[in-house]
């Protein structure tokens, strides 16, 4: 008996690949009526809460929700050949950044229906506040940037919460679609900031890469440069605080925070 068996029968699904496991879910590529889909069984609350947002987006900039029952979710499966990770590593980073900005714009666009109830972004920053008090230094600078932004929010929208190269997939004729959102609402700059530490430390910290990304993202997303840099500093600091709390090394995220702080000082 596998976690998938109940839903394979109930939704008339045929396995179409090997099962996968992440820290937050079980995944199985399937086909329904010949069409590719992904069966996902969530184990984390944030994964479960993200379903409401996926349904609200209704396939506009995100994978379509084909079925949902409790912890189980059946999603449209992207099968296009392109990868934002490979693009960023292979010298097409500008284009990858522009695609991420375009997907963010679709996700952040107004909808006819009100969004589901979402977690305010300020609550997420409790971990950074604690790290700033405990460690000071760059954590304190990131917390100061976060406070300035959170006290004066602009362009507040439902956020993806974890928008990066591996969470935006090529869906062929459907274009690029996002998967695995969190459950948060706040200023759109938070989503844009997340791409700066991705797809990996080598790509994100390549010589000249950070400054180039600031230029490309600010232009593509139509956002003010200094405010974008503050979001990068705040978001990288928050990510570093979460890693530290989980007993993991925060060095790569702190490196991005340091680059953002240095650019802010120069501008």
C-alpha cells in the first residue's frame, strides 16, 4: 500500500514515472485520460495551505489544480524542455530573470474574486527579528531594512512566497507556470527578491551577477532600485535566519545580504 493508491483509483490515474519524496510531500507523475499530471500528497501545513492560492490563481501563471481532497492534490504537469536553472547556469541569466519577473506579474495581477485568507508577510519576519537580537551584525541590518519596508507597505498582493528557478516550470504552449506557493500576502518586492540567491550559490554569486540582476529585475518588474535592494537584504536575512534556526549554515544567504547592503551603501 502506497500513499498514492487511494487517489489513483478515485481519480482514475495511471502512474507515469517513479515516485519522489521531498521534505514536505510525496509526488508521483501520473496520467489522467492520457494527459500528464502530478499527484502530490502533502505532509506540511504550508503545503496544504498553498492549495487555496493555487485554486484562486486558476491556472493563470500557475499550474492548474485538477483535483483536490484533503492532503492530496492533482496538478497540471509541466513537460516543456526548458529549465530556468539551466538557463541561469548556461549564460542566459538575464532571460531567466525576466521570465521570473513575468510570472510574478501574472501571479500578482488582480482577479475578479477576492483572494483566500492569507498570512501577513510581517509574521514571517519574526525569525529575522529574533536573529537580529541574538546575533546583530548583518542580521540587524536586514531586520532594519525589513522594518522600513513592512512599516510602509506598497503594492500589497497575494505572494508566491518561494518564487525561484525550480518553482517555475516550462509548460510548453501554456508558457511558464509556478508551483509550490506558500500562504502569504505582502508587498510584491518580496517575491522578486527571492530569485537573487538562486538557483544555487555558484550562479547567484558569480562575479558581476548580483549588480546585473538588480538592473534587469528593476527594469523588468518596474520597481524602484533602492526598494528592491532593501527587499533583497531583508529576504536574504530572513532566509539566513531560518537556516540558522534549522541548524544549517546560512553563509550563502548572508553573502547575498552582504551584496545588497553594499549596493545600498553605494547608491
